[in-house]
C-alpha cells in the first residue's frame, strides 16, 4: 500500500483538533481548507496552525520551512465553500450529533461524489451519522487524538455501509501522516474512548472519595503501569466538558458503569474544563 497524501483536504472546524488535523495534512503536502464561521474565528484557526508549525520547527520536526507549509492552508467561512475536488473532508466540530449530522450533510452537497467524508467523533455513532448521507459508503470515522500532530494513533471507525475502497483510502491517508491506524466496528465509545473514559471516570471517583490526590493517582499509573500520562492530567488535556459529554453518551447507551461522577459535573458547571480554561484537576496558568 502506498502512503500518498490526499491532494486536497477539507477540515470543518478550526479548534484544537481541527487545527491539528489541518497542520498534519498540510505538513504531509496536502492543500487544506479549514471551515470556521466568522472572520475572527477563521483567523484564530489559522493562528493555531501557525503556532503548531512554529513549535514543530523549533523541535526540528519539519522537512521544509513552516511558512511554506502554512501557505498550503486556507480558511473559508461556510461549508458550501469547501473545494469540490477535495479527496477527504474531516468534520471536527464539537461532540453534538445534530451539529455533526448537519455539517456532514451540507458538505456532501458541496463536494464530489468520490470525496471521502469522515467524522472526528470520539464516541458518537458513526452509523447514525451515516444515515443522513446520500452516499454512506463514502463515510467513516477518523478519530484523531489530541494533540493531533504529536499523536501516533488514528482510530478508523467503520459503519455497516462503509465500502472497502473508503476504508483503504482512510488507511492510506492515516499512514501518510506517519501515524498508526486501528480499525474498529462502530459501537458506543469505539475502543479507545470506551477504555480511556472508564479509567478516567474511576480516577475521578477516587479523588471524589478522598482515596488520593490527583498527582498520586497519575503517578501510580505512569510509574506503575508505564502510561505516558496519568488519567486525570489527560482529562485536563482532553477537556472535562468533552469527557463529560462522552460519559453521558456511554451512560445512555451502555449503562450505569459509565455514569459521570458528581465531581466531574461540578467542575464542568464551575467552568473548570482543564488546560483550555487554566483549571481542571490541575492549575495550568
């Protein structure tokens, strides 16, 4: 299998995940269009990509100048401005099934019949999202991990209607980034979120019950089990609001073992969402 990058990529959503996906494909040689509504939001998305490239250059991770890579990234303010010739369009908007379905359906109306559409969802049903599309065979999940440029993994989530050519293309376009793929069938939480959230929720319950401080719990998993990052620090990095949304979805679909802890709900209600707000289980300012 070759590992040629897609010539043209669209990314819907220019937040941390969308910007990371855009940076990764631009670095691999793709022309990338990022959709972000409003001039200010679009500028912020481009700035995230530029900042990511600057950091990569400082670590000597780029094979060409950062500004040349950034020149391959452009922004538009609506889905209907995506390039029709896009090989791949990745939706990276917040974990809201109605929102994701809406933007995916709009993207399908804009791009070619051969374009592969992908959702970056970390837990929502890819099968249900495919149901809104006229061409579900050209759709699957591509679950990237945060931070995207530094992460080694993309979870490829296959719906019942996804065809073999779409899976093959997704595998190729994952490997062109130098990342490893794991292929899973669509199920609540897939493989990664289901297992990762289980560990994270139990760690939060331990803090809630006074078993140990966050640092002690994280050290136990890092030093004792060789995890690269403890579950509570990882929760701060992912975002407590994101973890709560995934837990609520898994609770609704898989039962009580995924019930969100009271402490998680309280922190989200107070706006303690982790690194992005400066406070979660750790202080980040």
